[in-house]
C-alpha cells in the first residue's frame, strides 16, 4: 500500500510540470524593436508589440526621443512614451497609425511592422512661449522618417523608460480610444 507522501509527491511534480510546460506554449510574446529617426543623434525610436497565439498583434508601447526646434532657433530635448491598452490592434498587413491633438500638443505616427523591422514617419509640434514670455511660437520636429530593427522578444511584459536630466518627457496612456497624459516632465 502506498503512503500519502509517496502518492502526493509524484502527483504534485506531474501537475507542476504540466503547468510549467503549458504556460510558455500559450503565452503571448512582446516583440521589441529599436532604431533611429532621420534627425541627428540622440533621436531614437522604440516599439513593443504584443503578438498573441492567434497571430493578432497589438501595439503596446511606443517610445520616441526627439529634438523640438522652435521658430526662434532654440531647441528642447523630449521623450515620449505611449502605453496602449488592448484596443490598439496592428493591421494584418502590419500597418498602424495614430495622432494626438490636445491643447497645444500635436503628434502623428504612421508605421509598417514586419517580422524583423519597422519603418514609419513621426512628427510632433507644440506651442511655446518665447524666452521673454511676450509671444508664442511653434516648436516642431518637422516630418521625420524612422526605422527600427527587431531586438528580441519575451513573454508579454513592459518596462519603464529612463529620463535623462535636462530632457522633457510625456507619458501618455490610451484607454478605450481616449488618450490622457499620465506624466509630464519639463526639460
């Protein structure tokens, strides 16, 4: 006759092994792409796309570091991170686009995601006061092109971006098609 421990140990091991083997087989993957824009360094782009088991892809995170040039020739370094919910599906052909137009901020992105690379366009513009605070001016990146290469994949999780000193940063969350600025750090 078997004792409880002789029966329980193999049963627990079998259940643990079956769960451990089933999780990776059914887990969605976050695919990471990193690249550069057509602007001078330190401008760069990054995308995280979630690929589900059924082949559907969703844009999860979009990160850009860019330079705004104002009408008075002053410049500002900025970074922006968009974190999307489950509603930002990437088309079956790999295409996606979105724009953000609120108050004095405007941003537009278009892209095509392939297996190994992403290409697209990016532009942002904002209104700023001049140094003497007597007038306003437009600051923009101008239309930029960008390309990014696949750098890896992992089980579906996202990480936070670091913000260097002296650089502005926007973190935007999109829920049910509505964008909200979650965090804003001025340069």
